[in-house]
């Protein structure tokens, strides 16, 4: 079995973010203010480092600041609940991991 290249995975994630943004937000003014990405894990972990490595690329494409906010606790439940109750306007985004499947 071949190992998947880390940059290929990051590329797939980035393309997914951009395609989702294209489809979900038809408003020509989006984004008009900074976007917050909630990472439901501690600073310095793999999830946090992945998001922080993608942030400069997303910022340059969207043209607005992208803020990474870590909200650890409850095996990602704290950050997930924060995003779940946030205003559904596309400015607060959860960087979800596979652990969320447990909560379903």
C-alpha cells in the first residue's frame, strides 16, 4: 500500500475548502470580514498544525484574515458545540476530525 503524501492531503483539504466556499456562499460580498476556524484540539497538535499551515494559503485566496481559535475539551465537544451554536453565516468554521463520528 502506498503512503499518501502529506502535501497531497493538504491539497485535497484546501481544494475541498475552496469548493465548499464556492458552492455554499453565492453572495458576491463573501467574505467581507475575518473568518474564524475553530480547532477543537489543543495548540501544537497535528490538527492545529495542519490548520495553521493552510491558513496563509486560504488568506491569500480569500483576501481576508483567517483566525485560528483552539477550543480543546471534551474530546472536541467544546469547540464543536461552539460552532454548532454560532451564527450560520460562514464566518465561524469547524475544522472537524474523525472523532466527531463518535458523537452521532
